[in-house]
């Protein structure tokens, strides 16, 4: 499968994944496994970072996929903890880089 085929598959799958996520978090109990959440988050982070490294200046989220400041903060804290990155270090890195 070429990378063009993979991109097309992701383009087609993204709306379905988003709809499934909205359905999963809409109830009282979230029945998605921790491993699935981790895999989806890792995949999204890797894809976004690769696009930015390739020169794309895309925003992290669109209006239709808007997330709250709380959701961003919770996720960022979780990600920085797992890679042992302090918020101060992240701020320094962002100031020195071209992201």
C-alpha cells in the first residue's frame, strides 16, 4: 500500500472515528479500552508532528472539532508526564523552535 493509499484511508476514516468517539463519550460509561485511547492519541500526535515537521502550519483543531481548554490541559499534562517533560521546558522549546 502506498502512502497515498494510506492518506486516502485516513481521510475517509477520520469522520467515522470522530463520530465513534462522540458516541463513546456521550454515555455515562466510556466503554473504550485504555489501550485504544492510547493508540489513537499516539497516532494523532505522530501524524500532527510529522505534518508540522514537513512545513504545514495547520492549527491543532478545527472549529468543528473544537476542544475545551480543560480537555487540552488534561491531555497535555498526561503527555508531558509520560515523556518526563516539564512545562517550563516545553515553553522554552516552543520559544526556540519554528513550530
